[in-house]
């Protein structure tokens, strides 16, 4: 579905969200109005989320020290499939 960027912040401060283009104009206006009313509830940056435990929000791969990671060779897609991927 096609998306439209809507800025909920001021001119200097960008707080952009994406809304579907296929929504009716009246519904879109009501959704944007509701989001602007509650704009202070959303976290727009990491600074807006103080006190988060890094163990919860950081991705960690548990690797064994005796087993070094192995780099796999590059796998190419079929040329026809590569065109379809680029289109998407």
C-alpha cells in the first residue's frame, strides 16, 4: 500500500509518521488530529526513553569463544528474480 509522510512536529522539529494514501480524507484528518493530540506519548528518539535496561533493548548473539564465526559466500539471486526484488 502507498504511504504518505505526515509531520506531527513543528517546522524545526520533525516527528514524521506514515499514513496510508487510500484512507478517506475525513478519516485521515481525524487520525492526524488524534496523533497530534497525543504526540507527547510517542518516543521519537532514544533520549525520549530514559531508564531502559540495555539487556532488554540490545540485540545479542550468544557465540561460543571456541567457535569463531564463519563468513559465508555471497549468494546471488536469479537475474529475473533480482529485477522483481528491485521493483519492490
